[in-house]
C-alpha cells in the first residue's frame, strides 16, 4: 500500500496543495513552520478520521474547505480517499475501481488498525528515541521487547492499572480493601436483623385477627349491596307504575285495524289544486303566442345553391389575396434577380450571358494554379535574394582572406615557434620541480641535524652517569659492577663518533637538463622575430582554414541556388500557360487578373444559379396568374357582381350579399325555433293538467272519499290514531330504557300501589339491621389495626433490610469487578505469552539482520533467552544499557522495523519518520537512510528540516513557506 499523491484543500497552515510521492522512499524537506508536522497529521486524519473533541483540529484560516484527499495504490489499483468537514460533520468519500465504498470497507482494507496503533508502530520521532536513554536496566529491556513484539507499551500500562484496581478492591492478605470493609458491615447487619425479627411474633397474631374481621365485613357489605339493589328496583317500579297503567290502556285502544292515509295527503291535494289553476292560465297564454310566431315566420330567402356558391367564393378571399400577393412578390423577385445577374456580368466583363460548363475539377484547378503561381513567385524572389546574399558573403570571405595572408609567417618559423613554446613549458615544470626538491632536502637536513644533536647529548649524559656509577662502585669495592659500568661510556663514545652529519644529495642531472633547455630556448628565440607570437599565429592559421572552407561552401551554395532558380522559372511558365487556358475557358479577357480567377469562377456559378432561379420564378408566376384568372371567371358565372377586375371591390360586394342573406336566414331560423318550442310547451302544459287531475282522483280513491269534505274528515281520524300510537311507542321506549320487559309491564299494571309500598318497607328494615352489625365489626377491625400500626411505626427492621440489600449489592458488584479484572489479566497474560512464542523468534531473527546491517557488521546478532542482549563481532555479549546512545537508538529502530516487517502481510502501511535521526553522525545517518531507500516492503516518508544530499531529487519533496501561512 503506497500513497501516490495527497491533495490538501485546507488543513492548518496548508491550503490548496497537491504533492506527488515516490512509491518507495520520499524525503519531505522543509524549514521550520513550512507544514511538515501538519502534513503528518493530515495523512493520519484522511486515513483514520479527523481529530476528536479533545485534540486540536487544525482548522484552516484562509481556506473555505477543511480536509483533502489521498490517492493510494493497492495491488496495482488506485484507492481514492477524501475527508472533508462541513457543517460540523465529517464527510467521507471512498472510490475503488470506480465504485463508491463506505467507512466499514475502508477500515477492513486497513485491517481495522486504529490511529493510535498506527502511530505507535509505523511512526518514528526523536522523542521516542530519546526516551530509550531515560530508562533503567529492567525498564529498557521491557521497552525494547514491547517495541519489537507489540509496537507499544500499552500492555504493561494496562497490567499496572489492573493490579492497582485489584488492590483497591481487596489486598492479597484479604485484610483490607473496599470488599473487606463491606463484608464486615454485612455481617453486623445480619445480627441486627435477627434481633428485630423476634419482635414480629405479636404482629402476626393481630394480622390473622384483622384478616378474619375483613372477611366478615366484606360478607355484610355484600348482603347490604344486594338488598339495596332490590330496594332500588322496588322504588323504580313505584316511580313508573302510573306509566305502566297508561301503556296498558293505550294497548287496548290500538288493538283495531290501522287507519290509512296517504303521506302528506293534505299538502299534496292543496298543491295540486293550485297547480291546476296555473296550468289552465298557461294554456291560454301559450296558444296566443303560437299564433303570433306563425305569422312572423313567413320570410322570402335566396335559393340554397346560390347562397352556398356565394359563401364558397367569399371563403376563398384569403387564398386569392395570398395568390395575388405572391404574384406581385414573384414579379419583384424576377426583376431583382435579373438586375443582380446584369451586375455580375459587368463585373467579369461579359456583354451577354453564356452557358459554359463548370465543375469541381475546374474549380480545384483554378485554386491550385493561382496558389501555385503565388508560391512559385515567392520562391523565385526568395532564391534571388539568397543568390545575391551568397555572392556577397563569398566576396566578403575573399576580401578577409586577402587581408589575412600578409600576417602569416612561413611554415619553418611556425614550427620553430611551436618547438619554442613546448621547451619553455618543459623548462618551467622542471624548474619548479627542482625548487621543490631543494626545499624539501633542506627541511629534511635540518630535522636530521636536530635529531643528531639530541642523540649526542643523550649519549654524553648516559656516559657521565655510567662513569659516576663506576667511580661509586670502585670506591665501594665492587669491582665487577665498576667494570661493567666502564663499558657503557666506551659504547656511548663509539655511538657518538658514528652519529655523523648526513650526506647532502646533489641534483646534477636535473641541473644539466635545465641548462640544455635554456640554451635551446635561446637559439630558437634568436631565429624568430621579436614580434612573433605563437598564439596569434595559431589563430591566424585556424581562421585561414575556416575561410577556405567557407569559400568552398559559398561556391557550392551559389551553384545549388542557380539550379533551383532555373527549375522554379520553368514551373512558373507552365502555371502561367495553364491560367491563360482557364481564362479562355471562362470567356474572360486576357488582361483579367490571375488572382481574381477564383472570384470569376464563383461569379459564373452564381449567374448560373440566378438563371435557374429566374426560370423557376417565371413558372411560379404563370401558375399564380392562372389561379386568379380562374377565380374571376367563377365570379362572372355567379352574377350580382358589378366589378370583376378589381378583386377587393368584388369581395366587398360579395360579403354584403352573404351578410344580408345570413341575417334573413338567422331571423327565420330563430322564429321557427321559437314556434317549435312554444308548441312543445303548450303540449307539455296540457299533459301536466291531465296528470294532476288523475293524481287528485287517485288521492280520493286511496281514502275512499267521495268529495273534498269526506277527504278532510278521513284525515282527522288518521291524526288521532297516529297520536295514540306515538304515545304508546314513547312509553314502550321509556320502560325499555329502564330495563322493564313486556311481562313485567303487564304484571305491574295489574298490581296496586299499596302492595309495592309495603314490600319496599320490609326490605328497608333488613338493610338497617345489617348496617348495625357492619358498624360493630368495623369498630373491632379499627382497634386491631391501631395495635398493628403501633408495631409498624418501628422502622428499624425495614431500615436494616434496606441497608443490608444495598451492602449485598455492593459486595456482589465488587466481587464481579474483581473476577472480571482477574479474567482480563489472565487473557492479557495468555495473549502476551502466545504473541511472544509466535513473534519473538521471527522478530529477533529479523532484528539481528537489520541491526547488523545498520551497525555495518560491528554487531552480528540480537539474542533473547532470559533477557535481550546483543553480540559484537569480536564475540562479546552486551546488555542494551552498555551500548552507546546512538547504538541503543539503532537497536530500538531495528526492533521496530523487524515488527513492521513481520506485520507486513497484515498492515502494508507507509512508515512515517519525523526527523528521528537528528542525533546520528553524518555517516550513520546516511547509512540508515540508504538502508531505508533500499527497503521495498513499506513506503517510507522521511520528514526533516536538514536536507540530505545523498537522496536523489526524484525522491525529495520540498515544502515552501508562504507569507500568509506563517504564525
């Protein structure tokens, strides 16, 4: 996974920036405050999301959009990741193979690694390296192992926190802690609760007595409720007794055949009487109106055929006027095109129109010949100018050569001058060598002389000391040591004599060579003039050679230009003849301009088009004229039109005739329609009168009434019957609403009111007896409940139970927390052990290879059995605390790189290095950078303010500071 490019819309001080990154190693160089740290945070934000609420967001000050995008290469495919922050909300866009993806897919593609884990494993900075030097021996061991195996120290921190939480709950000796304190409190509460429970025995007796009294009270209340319900029913029967008697009496009265009368019979009869009177009056008025309309409908009209002919001719008015207008337009167009055609003939010098054949081949030939003539004419002018220029340059070259020849010496003098220059250079070199050798010899001789004098002084001091010792031994009667001491001064004298001044070497051969060179130089200088200058003569001869070569080139160029000029002139003559033939073909005068031939061709073509258009317009003119003449003939056949020639006047007369006839026909049609409607209305009114008489007869028949008086008497009987029936139905609904059935109504209607009052009084006496008994039982229950309440006022037991429940819940919670902490600790330990067993051999092996490479083979292995140690190439084994500062940092880097290499199949993510090598010397820094550049597994982004010159420009990205971005 490699970051190919990143584009920053706005992030901190960076805005509208786009950078391309190398797929393996990129040095990102920039001075302070150019945005290196901001770019690192930007990469983290795009990959894993913007900072949380507790982190700085680095909102841009000058850009409108906060965010940007990365283009990442994964398995040869491009992954586009964009995050922007809009309206206090983060928006993520992921595109892979031109398909949109979501955040879950991106997390899966990143193997669910978090931002913090990525920083601890794949990010290096100088602070993490400096932390290595602040640790003790054991802590350094743990820190290096965790950096290599887990990538961070989170597991150790987590284990320490777990141990603190466990000790806070309960200590290892189980004699202190929160759980121990709550267990003691729980035991004390259990003892107090047992004491309070003994006081509840009397309360149980009162509870049993109260239960029995409540049962008796409930039974008495049930009996009272039942008797009260019976009493209320009796009172209800007494209340509705009179209604029941009236209901029964109406039932006997309605037990006859029902009286029948039509619905709304009176209203219908009176309405029919009024309508019959109105109909008789309408019949008389409508008959009078029909008679009047019959007289008005007698009007004389034009024959239908003549009327239709006049309408048809009038309808053709727009068409005929359009034809007349078209005829005038055609006449005007014909005249305009004939004038245009005459003007075109004048332009090209034609006296009359001639129909000559034209075609695309002729047009292309004209275009080609005119263009070719202009091109050849331009080339001829150019060739003439070049030929004159070549002649001028040849003359100038000949003149310069003639001026240069008198200044050139003979070949012998020129050879002597070359030999003289070579010998002068050789003399200068040998003279310089002789001087250096002489100075070196003198310096060595002075040093040897100082050494010789110092040795002679040392020999003298040793000889004097030996003589003094010999004298001492001789006077001390120690002859053998005295003789031995005498030998030393003798030896010192011999060495003093042998230590002579060194011989001085002579450089005779070099002197002879220098003298010979000086003699030869003097002889050669005598054979030459005083004004001879070798460099000037060399320049003259070189310039003469150049001038000879230029003369040959000028002659060759002039010959080529003459040949080209002859060819172009021949081609030009051919083109001129072709253009003259074209003029004859187009009937043009001989003096006609060649450049206007294409315009003449277009003019002839335009005249042919105009000729065709004029012929077409004349044909259309004749057709339009024929239509108008045909219409005039039809006007003459119609008659009644005085002016046939002026069509406008004819149409006006025809319109007046049609409008007058339309008015007459409309008036007659309106009168006929009114007559028909009036006749229909008269018939309808007569039919309505007959229907009303039949309906009145039907009403009398339905009520068996002979006349109007009998009809009204029958209606009075019907109203009384309906009144009794409605009262009976009203009473029935009332009694039914009170839940009285037909049988109950019949039975109570035959019962006297005195019997009902006597039955109600007996039920009332029974209710009073039961209420007295209920009052006595309630008094007994009240006394028992007061005694129970006094016992319940003591809330000691409930408080103890409540406190006991709270303490038990706390103990259970602490126990669960302690168990959970033990379980988590066990899981972490097992996971650490499993990871160590699986990772440590591979990581240590890879770390050994990397550490050996980074130390240039001085340390050959990293080993881990009981503790982490390194092995030197001389076989010595060192603890990490015994290493130098930079070597410890290299060991830390080797462990981290080994872990990254081990996790490459899961997390092929880029490595970010934030100037982590600032404390290394130049050689070690260049070596580790060279190693990272050769590493191809993970992309490396190296941020630094100190640019390394060993990194190629294609692997370097330079960040520039902008004025508006500085703090």
